[in-house]
C-alpha cells in the first residue's frame, strides 16, 4: 500500500474515534443525542444491546439496502468504497461503546448548565472529527453512503436529502420511544442543537487541516502540478458590485492583448457540469444562505470535489476551468474566487476593486441601467452574496488586503489610471 494512502486511512481511523467521542459527549449530556444516532440510542434504552451494537446493526442494514438503489455498474465502479462500509461500521460502533463506557465513564452532568457544556463540547469534537474525515477522503460511513445513494437514485439535492434522512431518523426514534417506553426519551433540545451547530463548526475548522496536505499527498503529484504552473501570467479581478471590475477587465484585455473571461464562464461551466445556463446565471457566485449552507452541507463526510450539491458542483466545475485556463494561456479572470483557486500559482496578479457607495450607485445607474432608487439596495444584496460565497468556499475573508497584490479604490481612481497601474505590475511579472 502506498505510504500516503496508508496515512489517509490512519487519519480516517482517528476521525472515526473522534466522531465517536463527540457522539458520546453529546449523548452523555442527557439532552438528547445527535440525529444520526437517535434511533440507536433509543433502541439501547429498552433492549439489552448497547448504542454501539445497535449502530453496527443499523449501518449494516444500510449496506444491505444500498445495492437495491444502485445500478450494477455503479456498484461495480464503487465496490471498494461500498465494501469498506462493513469494517467501518464495526469500528465506529465499537468506538462509540468504548467512549461511552470507558473513556467518559466519569461524565454524569447533573445541573442543566453542565449538561449544556457537555453538549457543546461534544458538538465541537464531532465537528473536528467530521472535518478530519473529509480531509482524508479515504472512505465513508454507511449512513453517509446511504444518503449519497438515495441522492443519486432520485436526482435530489444532497443537503435536503441529508436533512430529510436525519429528520426521518429523529421521527423514528420518537415513535420507538413512545411505543416502547410510553414517552419521548433520547430526543431533546440537544438533538436540535447538534443538528444546527455542527455544520458551521466544521466549516470554520476545516481550513486548519490544510497543514496535513503535504503529509497525505504524494510529492510526485505535487511536483507534477507545480510543473504545469508558472508558464503564463493570470490577472484575477475580484470586485465589489458597482466598482467597475468588469470594465477594468475589458480595458486590460485591449491594452495587454489578453483574453477576458467573465460571462464566458456561464457557457463553459454549463458544458462541464451539465447544468442549465439559466441556473448558472441565477446561482453562480452566491449561495442561498451562509448558515443554511453550512447546516445542510458541512455535516457531510464527502469532500467538495465529490459533493452532489448543485452549488458545490458548480464551484468545482468553475475552479477546474480556471486551472485549465491558467495552464493554457495568459488571461484575465473576473470573479469566481479565482484568486483563491490560483493561490499557489506562481504568476498570478490578484486585483481587488472597491468603491464608495456614491460612486458605485452612479456607475450602476450610468453603466448598468439600474434605477437610482434601487441601486444601493442592489449593491448591498450582490456584495452580501459575494461575501458569503467567497468565505464559504475559501474559508478566507473577502476583500482582505493581504490576499491581493493590488487594492484599487475605483471611486477615487478612474479606470484608465487603474488600468495603467495593473499594466505596470503585469509587465513587471513578464520580466521575472
């Protein structure tokens, strides 16, 4: 086995234990367990089997049901991941019991305050484990794989299918509790809290795992990627709405003889992703809600590149297009988080355009044909969408000066002057 693949599996095993520890903390807080273990916890309350043993049995049930929702070709092409669910289920269930009965044997919170503290600690630990599991990209637990299969089978949106799956488990847990124990046990406010906050915590924790990239990635792969870089100069333009970023790109395109990519991404992304162009026009560079997106997607154990969420598929498609363009030719790319996608590219000139509100309003009215009374509200709306989209997918702050080579205030600097400034820096890069 390749040493780097072995390291990924090793970290995956660590993530399983961390996940189990987080679930144990949440469960022992006595405020209800996480949605994914709600059924197994309730079953353990009125049967001789433990929560870990029921977790193994439930996960194995998912494994048995999955082939009925998959085509023969899908099962054959994903056989390794499918079969890995079996040992993972046994390990995960065993880890839960170890954490419940041996690691956290001392945890018996009596006051509500201590219960809340234990619950929050458990949510953080669970988020740390999920983020590590995603980083390893080595395998999947049965519950996640089952949701993935359902999503593909019925062509659903992964986040909402996952939400429906979790809600179904919680409802089933309530029914079992009511039927066999004449009341609702094991599902409480802690179940809701863990469902709402684990995803956002995963989002904020994930960027810190970038330190593992070199340890789990073959240097030969990194060298091959590096050799494909550095032949061309790419100008990326991030911009506030109404700051004239696209107009600046057009000027630079004529001045430097470089191809400009902005609206062209719509057709390119449609061809790559198979999505409708109208959907891309409406949804690219925005997400429905930062927190909703975190709740729906960041509980997922799949890396972004393998996500079935339409937003993620679109981002990954555009990112690959950006990388291909950079390898193909010197060019100008407007938006699409291109400064982040090309963050390791040696010859990239990152520009950020911003403007005062009055100047942005005037440009929206004069250049974009927006009614003056609606312009300021539209500026705030578009900028808010861009902030949420950028910060969700990059984990960095949009408009942070340290991320760019040039910060241009196009409210006080006219676009012709801004064009000459960028041209000067570009010509300097040509000499390197």
